[in-house]
C-alpha cells in the first residue's frame, strides 16, 4: 500500500509539470459528461419522466455511476492502458520486481485530470440528493456510499478483465469499451427501462443492477421486504472483483513476452 | 489535383487494413444503438409523449440512431489523425512545407480518405442488419427514392463540411501546440450541436435555434432527417444549397487561417 502511494506521488509530480495542459484536460473532462447530463435534462424537460422515474431520481443514479466510473478510471487507469505495457514488452520488468503485479500495474498510470469528471459527478450527486424526495437517514446515506464503492469495484474489475485479454491478444480490444463506457452510459438510467436481456446480463453477469437499481429502490423507499437485503446488494457488486482477480492471475501465468 | 487524389487513395487503402478494429467497432456500435433506442422507447411511452407527440416520430428516431451509428466516422469530431498533430508539434511540418502542393488540400484529402475508409468498413454490416431487426429496433427504408437520393447527396456534402470543420482543430494546434485541451471543447460543443447526444428536434426551442444557426447540424442531423422524410423534399433540396454555402465559407476561412498560421510558423526542433 505504501508503495502504491509512492507511485501516486511520483505520477502526480510528473503530471503537474505540464500545468496548463493539465487544467485544460481537467476542464474538458468536466464538460464532456456535462453535455451528456444536459442532454438528459432536455429529454426530461420534454417528456416529464421516464417510466415513473423523475429527473432527480435518475440524476441520483447518474451521479453514483459517474462518480464510480471516474474514481475507477483514476485508480485503475494502469489496467486500461495495459496493452501498451504488454505490446512493448515492459511487463517483463513488472514481473521481475519483488512486488505484486496488481499494485505495480495500478501504480503505472494515474490520471489526475479525471478530477474534472469527478467534480462534475459530485455536483450532480449533490444536486440530486438535495432534490430527490427522500427522508435521508444514516442507513440510506451508507447505502449510497456502498453504491459508489461497489461501482468502483465493478469498473475496476472490467478494466482488469480487458487487461487480462491483452495477454492473449497483445492488442487492446475496443470491444471492452462496451462494458466500460457502454456500461456507464447504460447504468446512468435505472435498469428497469431496458429490455429483459439487458437487465439480466447487467444484473447477473456484470452486476450493475446491484449498484444502480436494487439499492436505489431502497433509498427511494420503493423496496418491499427486508431493507437489509437491498442495502447489502452493493456487496454482491463488489464480489464481482474476486473472479476478475482470479482470471488476472491465470492471465499472468500465461504471459509470454513479446520480447522486443 | 492528381497528387491529392493519390495521397487520399493511399490513406484510404491504409484505413481499409484495420478490419478487426472495424469488427470490434461494429459490435460496440450495435450495443450503443440498442441502448439508445431502449432509452428513447421508454421516453416515448410516457403519457406526455403520447398526448403531444414530438415532431420526430419513433420510427424516424430509430432510423436516425442507426444512421448515426453506421456513419459514425462521417460525423464525429473526435475521429482524429494523430499523424498531423505529430507533424506540427514534432517539427516535421518543415518537410510538409517543402512539398509542391498546398498543405490545406493535402490534409483535407487525407482526412477525407481515412473517414471514408472507416465508414465503408462499418456502414454496410450495420445497415444490413438494422433493416432486419425485430420491432421496435427495425430501421425503416427511406421515405421515397427521391429522399434516398437527397440523403446520399446531403450525407456526402455533410462529410465535406465536417472535414472542413475538423481542419480548424488541426490548424488551432499551430497556436496551442497541444492537441488535447482546446480542441476538446470544439469537439464536445460541435457534437452536441450536431445532434449526436440528443437529436436536434428533441432539444428545447431556444437551443434548436442555436443549433440551426451553426454549421454542425448540417453534418449529421440534416441528412438523417432527410432520409426518413421528416424534412420534406423541397426543404431538403434548399438545405443542400445551405450546406454548399457553409462548405465554401468554411474552406475559405480555413485556408486564410492556415496561411496566417504558416506565415508565423515556428518549426519545432528535435
């Protein structure tokens, strides 16, 4: 863990060398999702609501997912850019060091410019929490925190899976974007608006449903039955990371250097 | 002219090589298409939408989304040629200036060709499947033969306009020296105003007026609505003239700008 923070400190210093570029990028990172959110606002302005969900409720969903995504992108960027490490043969160096591969890959990149996106999602989340008609109490607040944490775990897991594929394909795969960017775009609306096959896939295979739907029902006071179950649903999302870790280990064992 | 055509041809053939990337892109675009359509179907099933149907009907919207996915390479501004950025920031622009041909025309031809190659690989598979999907995802055929012809013309003109717009992104790098920050904003605003995030007819009225005044919507929103007949034929043929006018204005402005940029160009060494 100490090693990881040391990596972060180094990367932070190096990125701060290009200060204007850093702020411009952070600014841009703020605006891209901002326009998506504006689009969403205009749609709600025209249509009122979406299958019984009001704008503030969907904004809550949006805020949670975007926050989880930007945190995961900050932290796990090393996995996202992993194909360059494999294609260049630099992964060999990671292997010979006497530390775990995961810490080193995580520490190989860290995009501080993502603070722009993070800030945007914090604003949206804050606005949604203030405007949604919910009696907030400690249990609900904790559930929202769980949702964010679980989202971070899921996105990190997907980044890891995509990185593991690189062991076999050498190249990065664009298909993985379906589950990262696509998953993000999809999960910013409550899962109920989608067709059954999408719902099933994103609940049982990649458990976004445990992040943005089941606990949300509880927070909004729509859940029936045991509240604890709904509160704990995000944990199931976090469990998604375990098989990902296992697959990563298998991948590392299969690794053959490109030898350049 | 022949030099530009052959430069473009090279880039085009080069672009056709990335077939597995295109296959991956097709899968991604199908996913996006489905997700967007599901979201809009959910919105359109609202009682407010049934009482006051939006000017863009659902089948027209579905065609709009599939065309958008199929011709993504014709309409997005984030589709960029790193090579040109590298030329400017790396100093190899000096070689480019020695060539016996105009730099604007050369880059224009290259950018046009790489977009064409990418779209050709992707549009046919996407469209051919989209026509046979079950409802509500099925894409309707064009409203009439005339609207199909106008669609093809407006899509081609739209592509030319888009490349002219994207030239400004490259030219701006002469001043900023960094392809990311400032160009990001042109890209994001342009794509929003072109109707890539939400279709222009679904925007509030005040925003529609802004979108109609800018060149961006002529690259995507206009051809896609001509296809479904949502823009009637007469208005569509008038629109072609406006596209042409924008094209001339943008190219002249771009050429003037690049001339000024080249007069004060600093060749980056190294």
